[in-house]
């Protein structure tokens, strides 16, 4: 297997890890105004992701860094053409991080909770819009420069992708909260997960059926459907661990559909002759070789540390924290 293919797969894995892990963080933030009946319950909801949310964002940093190093043409075109949406995502992530750090140090948490909500909803929606455009194709010239505008990115297919990602993250967050809490909070999260399931299935499958291209994409669509079905059935039966597994599987299959639909392109153009591919967007073979050795050494260490973190904070939170 060529190193360009290896790094395309590794970047796909990094984005998958990011959306599976950061996806429930986004979902928790989106659900905060609807589940938290009082300040104590809201504190409990926030504490479900307190030990892990910043570690989950590391996947985004590594995915961005890997893209920059392995496919610099892809990185350059993406960050110039998608500059405003990516800037808004970055701004929302900063606002969300500040809200999470400072809400416990303020006498009034309402403003921070609103910042947490919008800082979670915005990235979930905009990441879906961005990746849907990468699957659909964007206007690129012969020099691989983006020639469209912001409104070019806000096409119906991309907005459907944004809605699909938003619903997936919200559903994932509800399932995660049901797994991590007890009592009325758990019941409320399970009710929301059950109510969202039919809408999520309809929107996600509609988008994936439009996005798929090739046998691998069809297989990923089937896995996504199975994952969503498992999440719904397990939630109805009170099997929260299986529900979370099914939800995570659905998100992983969703991301897999996006990347398999792009292959062998990394950024398809509306004119196929101008598309960025794994070949014309890649770094030199020497750079990819060095990166591969570095990844082989340090990736197991990072994965081991993060797995240990989740193991340490695996227990449910019982009751509401006092204000």
C-alpha cells in the first residue's frame, strides 16, 4: 500500500475518533438547556464531560496537523476556500472552552451555559456543512484555488449534511448522558434519545444515500443504519452501554461514508480535472516516511493514555451537584 493511501486512511481514522468522542461533547452542550432543570443538574451534566472534553479535542489538532504535513495542497486549499466557516468553528470552540472553564467560577452560570450551548451547536452544524461540500465538490481552478463564495458552500446538500451531523451529535450526547447519569437525568436523556432517533435515522440515511459512491460507501451506509437501530433498541431496553456503542458505530460509519465517497480525491472539484487527489496533494515520499515512523511510535502511547483516562472516569454520576 502506498504511503499516500496510508495517510489518507490515517487522517480518516483521526476524524472518526474526533467525531465519535467530541460528538457526545457537542451533544451534551446542545442538550444542556433542555435537560438541566436547575443549577445542580446542569453542573452534573457538565461534569459528565469535565475530565475528557479537552482530551477529545486533541484528535482535531492531530487531524489538522496530519493533513498539513501529509497533504499540504489539501490543507492550503481547504483553509483558504473554507476560511470563514473554519474561523467560526474555531471561535465557537474557544467560546465553549472558556464557558466550561469559567462557569464553575462565576456566581451566575446562565451566560456561560448559553455560550456552552452555542459553542457546541455551531461546530456540530458547520463541520457537517464543510464535509458535505468536500464530498459534493467545490469550484477549483487549474491552480487548485477556491473560486466560490461563502454562499457557494451553503447549498442544499451541504445544509442537509450539517443537519445530519447536528442530529447525530445530539443523539450521541443524549445516549452518553443516559450512560453517565442516574435517576431523572438518565430518564430524561433516554427519552430525548428515543424521540430523536426516528428523525436522526431519516435525515442521516437521506444524506448518506445521496453522498455514497462505490461499494465501500454502500457498506458504510448499511453499518450506519445498523448502528442507529442498535442505539434505539438498546435505549428502549435500558442497555445504555450497547446504545452508546451503536451510536458511536453510526458516527464512525457516517465519517467512513464521507471519506470513501471522496477517494481517491481529497478535495473533489466541480470540474474533475481540477480535483485534488491523494497523489497531487501529497508531500514528498521522504516526508511521508518520516511521519509514518513517528506515528507508529507515538500513536499507541496517546491511545493508551486516553483509554486509561476513560477507564478512570467510567462510573456514573449520581445525583445533582449543589450550586
